[in-house]
């Protein structure tokens, strides 16, 4: 039977065709490609109507093909490549558009010439839409590792088989026979010797093998094992011979391991020599599944299932073992203690183990009869349902309908009237769960406004949208997004239908400026009337692909392009191949007719020995589909600005978002590769696994936390994950942690690798005055404080960040006398010294050259990267980390020794007070003002204090003690 398409082409069963619904339904997608399996009559017609001819067939059964872009996001530049499928569907015969040709790749002698011809496609893989997996498709003539009877049956029915990629090398290998019994060795029940490469059934070896060796281990037969033992011991033994004889007619040949290189492409079967050779079909399919989950003997059954299969999920690994009701014995895999503790286990499927959601179908006529017209229960249910609400949007809500059906069913089971059901209570009582709302709470105006703003910024990235709508959970955002999208689509479709109605009324009696007649109703809807004059003539009469303005027919373009139309060539090319050869206005265009004539004349006058004329550049690059995937955006918690993933990275564990150039994740730029950005972990989360630094992540440059504020070591709690930029910390040389913010404002703190902001050094050299200063925000000391760039207020950098103070870099000028000794840099047309500064909230910073941490320069480097490389890099000349640490400790010890020498120069054991002659005192003071002492003399701390008290005026003394009087008298006498 043949069917004539609207364009005049004739197709029959097993021909390949383009098919698609009309343009409004498919919304700009290309044609689908399928194979005709059978022509069908209309539903409900008899066989006698088939004799009426072509008009009797109104439906067709098609076997679908997929384009690679339909099943995955990977970019495939070959627009002729398809994926076959064992999936069929019945569609109206009016959706057939044109005829095309599809062949297996190995059945095409010249693939390049095949792709140059129009309407030609090829495939070599299969996609199963049910298990979402791709399989290899190989020719049956290439299979060698199968018994003769099974191979003959497969070859007589199918030209190709579908298998896993791992099974291809095994199937095309030589025939594998057991070295013991001579039978065929399937891969699942046999092993291969690592020595002689022979195959054995696991049941034929002695002792029999229970399972195959684990991955990474080999197995040797007894003959090779004895040979290895003899080689090690030095006692050769005669080789063992097999007593079993192979089957008659089966010769044991050399079995090369794996598939011969190039056997699939270099060896052409006779069927490949003729391009137009038709495929072999068995029950309307040219291939079947034969893989690792297939029993070879089952393929002999003509009723065997041909669809791809996956691993079974039946067994104790996936299902629990429940003992039978009333049985005191435990089931296999279940402990006796469980049976003793739970003797009364209810039967599965009863009212005790399930929750009835609806029993409307079980209602009898008595419950539903109110009058002689209402003889069905559903009439009463619908009447009671309509009386529960007057809102149309609620009346058709899925959650509301589900809950009303459940409440009607509960009332019926409790023998109550259906009119008693009420929906005023929004809570629902569910078995084995807590009370919850049967539907989401209605969104208010503020929530909808925040949701739409987040959709505008992030697109369908609902996790980022949920972060902006703080009052809703992620499941609520997902459900509202579906409702919001369908509502907008409904409004848009209504506007389109209204516009079409107005267009039809306004264009009555006017002819369309189309030079050819469309061949199908789909083309009529796809062809548009182009405005050739007016202000918007360029917008409407320019092809979105090749940018031409000359075309006899203009087609509707898919969404996302520069204009709304395509020329005749680009429109047909997009619908057939799903690809557009876009050419930007900057590219070279094809030469005009005059230019081609001039070039031809020049060629004729050019001598043969002259240089050949240059070829005109023609754009041949292809682009992805016109609706590229939306780039994922992440919000930086330092500058509160969003950016593409890679420029702004987000930790997959703690969800902290930060610019890549601010966190030190990239050394020389501000963008990370997208594949690395998707799996990025901050250093705190990495440390939970590597344990390279302390698990106590408190910043050592901030004040020490009080006892009640301290937390146990381990993962950072949720309240600390919300700190934003303060969540990003760096390890120190002492295995501690500091905020990046705090390390920038401590001039003594440097980095071993300033490009990646690792490893922090010099915390011990921070001046003592910084530690002792009291913060004006938290009113605590103990952290390294900094001073405001304008006033005298001092605070911790972390406290200033939390309080919302302005924290940035300032480009400061340098005096002419210090320019030779000061590092000056250029950043965004500003030259000077870059310094980190903090401003209080009440200060006016207008006129200052301020740059935020995330600002980038011409080389895409952030301000923080530039500052760290120029001012925070440790000098690495002839030194290493441990030596630098030792030198810093030497400076600290030397400073303490110098302070001690100012007080005493001799050991305390030789000191004695010249007054009370004691040798014990917490502190001895040197006496230098008495020239009569030839040696250095000292006085104890008590005598020194009493002397100061005696020297005070008498009116300031309140009753001197006798000891003071005696000391004063002795001083007077001595003087």
C-alpha cells in the first residue's frame, strides 16, 4: 500500500518520513523523523472500509528516531546523526510532511557523500526512552561469538542487534568454547585463564567456581598453575592433557583476545555494497536487544521480548523479607528477635497498612440517588463538591480536588452524609504522618513580586530563586513556579489566538505575497507575510540566520533569534536538520553578481603561471539550537551581585557564594572553569575530609569567643554558614584559621602564595597595641583592631563588616620623595598605593578613589587579587616556611630579652637589698643616684615603694607608719 503525501511524494511501509504537528503546537521545534510501520484506519471502522482506497487510512504507526539534542545536553555538530529507538506511536496521517532516508552507519559505503545529499541521515546507537540509556547497534553479520543455531536464527530475522558498549568486543570476538566440555561459553557463566587464554565453564573446573574473580584479580587453570609452580621450584613436569573431547564438527581455533582492530570498519559486508538495499524486518522491527541481561537460548523463541533490559531489582537486596501472618518462624534474612517483638504483623494490603484516598467508585446507587435523574453516585459527589467553594481557580486545583475526594470517601466509609463534608479546615490528617496542609498557603503580593524579580535574574534556577523568597520552602517555590508558568502560557496563547482572529478578519479579500503554494497546513501556518516597507522593514524582512533580505518565501523563526523570520533555505534547513548556519553581520558575506562577474573576467585574463585568486570566506560554523540553556547565576556574598557560574562560585556543601578571584580559587584570573565550579568546595569544607588544619575554625585575629559562645569541633553550624564573606577563611602556618578580611587589614600578616591566598604567615608578629585596643563595636579586646580611615574609632574588621561599615580599597597618593621606595600600582585608570580602609557609616566618602573587593581591571583580576600580589606576598628568596617562622620567633624572644635587660643586668640570685639585706623580692630596683657606692647596688620592691611614699608631701599622707618613719630617718641620716 502506498500513500501520497501533499507534496506529491509516495511513501509505503518501512519508508522514513518527516512528521510533526502544526507550528502552533510544536512551538518552533524541528521536524521529527520516523519510520512508517503500518497504515491504520480510523478508530471504530471495520476492515471492509480499507478497500475504499487512500481516504480510508487516517492514522499511521511510526517508529521514532531521536536527535542527540533531544536526549542530552551535549553539543553534537553533526546534524545528520540520529538515535534509533524501539518505541512506536500512532499519530494522524496528516502530520506526515516529506520523505527522507535513514541508514545504519556501517551500511553506508561513503558516509561523507551520503551526508552531502539532502534528506539523508544515519545512526549507530539506540536510545531507550524508558530506562534513559544509550546502547550500541551492530550488524548481525559481524557477530561471531555465538552458537551456530542461535546465530542463524538472529541472522534470519534481524540485520542488527542492540547491545551494551561493554558487550561489543565479546560478541565480535571469535567463538569461545569451553576447554573441558567443548560447549559455548557465555560470559556470565565462564572464566578465562590468564595464562593460556582458554575459556572454561565455572562448573567444569575442579573444584567448581562459585563466582568470578573480583575486579583486578586473575584466574589460572590447573595446567597453567602447575606450570608456574614448576617454574618456581625448578622441577619440570609433563603438561596435563584434557581427557574430554570436543564435539564433532567444532574445531578449536586460535581465539584472539578482544575485537580485532578495524574489523568493524575495514570489512564490508555484501549488504554495504548497495546503498539502496532494504533492511530486514521481523515483526516490524529491524533489530532486537541481545546484551548482558539476555539468555541466548531465549532468542530462539519468536515471542521473546526484544526491548532493552536493565538489572533486576527483585531479591533480598531490594525487598524486605516479611514472615507470613501467624507464623512463628522468621523469614530468610530476618532475626528471631524481630519476630518475637512483632508477633502480630498485619496483612499487607488491608486497611491497617494502606490509606484509602478514594472509594467513590465503590459507592452504591442508594448513596447517590436524590431524584429520578440522579441515578449515579458521581452526580451527588459533583454537586456536593461544587457547593464547597465558589472560586473557579480553587475548583480546578489538583490539591483541592484530591483532598475533597478523600474527605468524601472518609464520610462514605463512616456512613455519614456527603453534605457534611467541609473544606474550612486546611489541615489534613494522614496515616503515619503529622498533620499538614493539603495545599500551599496563598502567596501574597510581596512574595509574588520577589519571585518574579528572582525569575528575571536567575531564570528557572529555583534554588537561587528560593534564596530570594525567604518566606517559602523549595517545594513551595517549585509548585508555584509550575502554576505561574502555566498561567503566563495561557495568557500568551489567548493573545495569540485573539491576534489570529483579528488577522483573519482584517485580511479578508487580500492576496498573500507568496510566490509558491504551500504543500501542507503546517507550512501555511509557518509562512508569514513580511512587511517590505515602513519603519520596521529591516526587523521583519531580515533572515535571522543568514541575514539576507531577498527570499520568495519567509518562514517563522524559532524563539530566541535576532528576528522573527527565516528565509526559504534557512527555514527548510532548520525544520529538516534542526541546525542553523548563523552568520553574524561582522563576517564576510557572499559576493554579489557583479563581483562574481568581475572575478570571472579577472580569472580569464590571469596568466597560467600567476598566483591563484583568493577564495572568498564563507561562514560554515553551526550554532547550538536557537534556545541555548540559561546560564546558571550565583550571588556573591561579598559584593551582593550575581554572576555566571565560574565567575562566581558556590560551595556544594555549605552553599557559600563568592567571586572566584576573591576566594583565591583561581590564581591569575577571576573566572573558573564551569566543570570545576560545579564541584567546588571551600577550604573549610575540604578540611573536614583532609584534616590538614584545626577543626576549630574560629579566626585567630578576632576576639576569643566566650565559653558559652564556643562550639564543638566539626562541621560549621547553620548560623555560621549565613555569615557571607566571613565564611571564607584561610589556614595559617600554625594550622589555625583567619578571615580573608582580617588578614588584609593586618600589615604584618602575609601569604606564602598570594595568588591563591595561601598560607597565612606572621600572625605572631602583630603589634601588642592592636591586641590590647578595645573595639568600639563589641567593646572587647583580644583581637587585632584597625582604625577608621577618617576618625579615631577603632574596631575589629569582622565587627565592622557585620555592622555594615564601608570596607574597600583606596588608591592613595604618594609623596615625590617616597615614590622610589613605595610600590605603586595601576587599577582602573587610578595610580597610587592601594590600601585597605574602613569607613564608619556616618562618613561621607564622595571624591575618594574607592574600589570594592570584587571590582575587576582590564585583565579580569579583582582588586583583592591585585592587592594581595603586590603587598601580601612573602619574600621567598633563599628561605622556606619553617625558617621564616623561626626568624620571627627569634625577633620576639630578642625583644623580650631587651625589655628584661632594661630592668636587671645580673642574675637575681646575686641581688641583695642594701637596706634590709633581703635576697627575696619579686622585683629588685637598681640604685644609681648614690655615687658613694662603688658597686652596683639594689633595693627590694618594699623598700623602693616605702621610699616613694616617704618622698610625698605630708598633707597627702594619712598617718605614716613607724616603718615609714624609720626609713625616712635613715634616708635623712644617710643623706
